[in-house]
C-alpha cells in the first residue's frame, strides 16, 4: 500500500500524517515515528510513502485549527482500519466538542457499555489519528490528565487551546 505523506510544523511540534483515498490513516508527532510505523503496519501491512503529498489539504486544515478555528478538522475523512470496538470508540471521540472533556467512563456510557471504561481507555491509547480524532479530550475519573501518546504537555496545550483547560491548570469540565 502507498500512503500520501506530509508534515506540518505546529506550535506543539512537527506533525506527521499519512492518508490514502479513504481518508487520513495516521497522524503523529516527530519523535514518534516508530509508533506510527507499528500502527500502520498492524492495520495495513507493508506500505510505502509518497512524500510531500497532501490530497486532503490537511496542512491548511491544521493551520486553521492551530490559528483558532476549532472546527477546522471536523469532517476530515478518517480511515483508521481498527477493530469494530476501536472504530466505535474513535467515532465517539469525534462527538466530544472542542472545549469539552469526557472521562473514560462517560465515553464508555456513551457507547452503552458502562463497564468498559478500561477497554475504552485501551482503544483510546491506540488511536492512530490524534488531534483529528480528539483522544486528548478524554481524562481520568478524578479529572486527571491521564496518558497521551504525544505526551502530557501536548495534551495540556491542546486542552488549553480549545478552552477546556484554564491557565491555572484547572479543567473547565464542560461536557
């Protein structure tokens, strides 16, 4: 499989992304190439990149998002190619509005699987398309900023950018 591939310099570091005809398949940060490779290989098998190719115009959408248009990434087609449960979780993540945070338990309840918070957390951790599929909007039951594949500093930055985290470090906890 050949993926279109490009990079974007953001306020929180260089973003790498891969797409195909069905949508964005991977988005990660520089320094996390091994993670991106492992997720692409697991989901699609062997692949190569067509470099400097952005047919979805994702760079322009990312620029608008980082410039403050928090809806700029809505509607970006995603081809995550996960299991049925992962796809459910990732689809539900896209319903969390910018500026809001949900707990893993709330996300599990949204999926009508209220006892599946741990499984939801695992699927969240395997999200191959960060930011577009906003896994950074999920927090721990105690309002703790739990893990983020791109690093907790980036999660804090994204939540602050979206208005869900105040300068004091307090979560707005708007659902």
